[in-house]
C-alpha cells in the first residue's frame, strides 16, 4: 500500500518589542481521518461504509465465508471449503456510500448469507441430522447499489452489476451415506471447493464422494465458478428411491446439493458467480449408498479500472469480514493571529527577517531535507533526518528578498527512498521584522505580533528521473 508522508511547518512566535528572540512552536500532529468503522464482520444483512471527506482511495481486504461441514457422528463427511480473500486498492470519491455484504458461514444444509447454496437433504428418514449436505459459504462483496430485501441470495441484477470487489464463498462438504457400508467401506462425503484460490479468481471444484460396495458409487463433486461462468452441478445418479438432482450455480449464488436416500451433496459457494451443488451418491439400499460430492467454490473478482494492486488468495482464517484502511488526505490549515485563514487567499504573508520552524516526519533516516525559497531559488536551511524519520529546521526569510509572491519549497527523501517535495505559496510583505517598534502596530508604546502558521501538507511523490 502506498503511504503518503506528512510535512508540518510550524510558525514561530515573533515579538516586535524589546528582547525579540524567535522560538519554535511544538510540532502539530498529523491530521487524523474522520472516525468510522475500519472492519465490518458478518451480521447477516447489508451494511454501509461512507467514504470520509478528502479520501479518494481505500485499501480493502475482503474475506468470503467458508462452506459448511455436515454432521457425521461416527461416520465421515466432507469438509467445507475455505472462502476466498481479495486485497486491492479501490478508487472512491469523498462522501460516497458503499454497500457491504459480508458472507455468512455455510451450515448443516443451510447456505450462508449472500449467495451460499443450500446443501441437499436425504430423502429417506429426513428427520435425522445426518445425511444433510453442508451449505455453501456466502460471498463477501462491496457494491454501489443497495440490494435491499434480496441480499440473502446476492441481490437483484442491478445491484449485482454494481459490485466492485467480490471474495467468493467456499463450497459445502458432501454428507456421508448412513448405513453399514458407509462405516465399513468408507463412503465419505467429498470436500467443498475453496473459493477463488488462484490468481484468476476461479473457485475450486468439489471433491467426489467415496464409493460403497456393490456398485454404489460416490456422487460427483460440483464445478467451481470462474469469473465468467457459474460452476456446474455434480452429475446426478438415478435411484430406486426418491432422489433430487443437484443444481448449477448462477450469477452470485451457489447451486443446491443433490440428494438420495441416505446422502446429500454440498451446496455451492456464493461469489461473482456461484459454485455448483454436489451430487448425492448412488443408492442401492439403506445399507449401500455412495458418499455425496462437495459443492464448488464461488469465484472471486475485482472490477478493472476501479481497482489496482489486486491480490486473490484462499483464506485460512475462516472469519469473513471486510477491512478498510486509508491514508489521511493532504490538508492545509493556516492560522494567523489566532484566525484560521485556510479558506482565504490560499497564500500566507510573511515579512523579511521573520523566522519560523519547519518540521516533518516520515522521511528517510540520515537523509537531508532542504528548505528553499523561490522564484530565484535560495536555500534557507537544511536539516538531517533523525533515526525516527523526523526533522526540524529554523528558517529565516531573507531581509533582502523582494516584496511580492514567492514559493517556499521543502524537498527530501521519503522513508521508502522516493524523492518528495512540497511547496507553499507565500506573499512577502514590504514590512521588515527589525526588532524596533512599527508605528502601524503600536498600541500604548509596545506592540506584539504573533503569527502562527501551521501547514499540514501531504508530500507529493515525484517521478524518479530515468537512469
């Protein structure tokens, strides 16, 4: 993440009377960004983040929800897949409202908030907790149009089209087949696919369930979604009992797991496109059915043009959320005689012979900072940056400088080695600071002028010259 360096120029107090020694004021603190949430966690509904004033770029990290793992008792079911993780810089405008959907974890059967597909439910002895596929994990995304009442399944077409960044949810695990062969022949459910685990953002495929005896083959795992298509469903196998086919994913939501007499497939993870639902295993009897396939992972994605420095990986934390971070924007505060002149002429007035202190931070330790005044460049002071990256220098406006518009420039080297410079427009008055009374400023024989100048500027990085 690119960091901006903060420069502070603090005005000294100058007294026009006897004993007029100038002294530096304490260095002001860098401006703090307006308060606001930095992390949003899963709450099962849409949330909002308002871009603070002056902010034009956010660094964001999104983590999708993991798929659910079925209850398996003494048997073996597949594990839910991990969600995806996307990190990027996002271009924004101050005051812009972003709508945030943090995906919900897949459960036993139930898909997670924001597009997680439901796991299948066995068609025989449906009252038991076993034989239910894991639900797909919900996607986590940032969008510019509210999904209102349709958020649970990813929102309507208009809201989905406004998505800027999506971290896919993991596929749900396939359930075991409950029966004697399940325990003796290892008819385990397949694992759900991880979401967006590769650079392209494609979700992983769900694993197939294990075979049982006497031709009871395991159900096939579902396809993971890509950034251009939803994941395909696991291939259904006809059965002598009621069976339900798995479904493919769609735009944003995962497919539903298939079901047979004693096993059920995992649901697909939500994403930019949803993963497919896993198929149930082949059923020949209650004691002989293959394990079900896992659901496919949803895809992760970042919108070209609005995002940069994009990184897509598989999450390992299992904690869906969105993190926001940003660098405070450049800010200028001009306080002269106790009055804020920030929105005045944009130029501060100084006098020949006047002294003030230039101080800053975020610079390369050991490097040199130079302060000069232009039009005809004249170096006023230099300072060596401390080990902590700070510097301070006392600057005096030349007594021979011509009255009129000038530019104060401070240049040095940022902590990362990048050359940086900031400039401040100044207006030099024709009235010199001499240490003797000045008629226009005298009241009862003695007058004092206290000029406090605080400039908080973001240093602008300069392009390095070609080698």
